[in-house]
C-alpha cells in the first residue's frame, strides 16, 4: 500500500510540475477546449454512443484537473482566458 501511495504522490507531483509551466497551461487549455469541458456533450440528433464518448473525454480532463489540485482561482483565471479566446478568436 505504501508503494502505491508513493507512486501516486510522485505522479501528482509530476502533474503539478508539468501544468505549472507555460507549456503545461497551454496544453491544459487545449484539452479543456477540445474535450468538451466548455461545450455540451449532447447535441440534438446525436446518438447515445456519441454522447457517452464525449462525456468520457470530458471526464478524463476533469479528473486531471481534480488530480492536480490547483487553487480554484487558477481555474477561474484559466476559464476566463479560454472564454476570451473563444469569444475573440485569440
């Protein structure tokens, strides 16, 4: 059990280190925009398989966000930046 906790802690530290960089932030923003975190997973007329696929993709990104456990203000700022990019095409 101790080995599992140490491994999880090391992976957590690695994720925090990666997503604390400018490149990591760009990747996280890309994942948020491209994996249905800011878009609906259901669109009228699509199959339940399509919805499940999109929800699964979104779930992975949300799990990553939860796992890296950043300060909530970090994500508020990130979402504001994403909204600006979507709105103004930056």
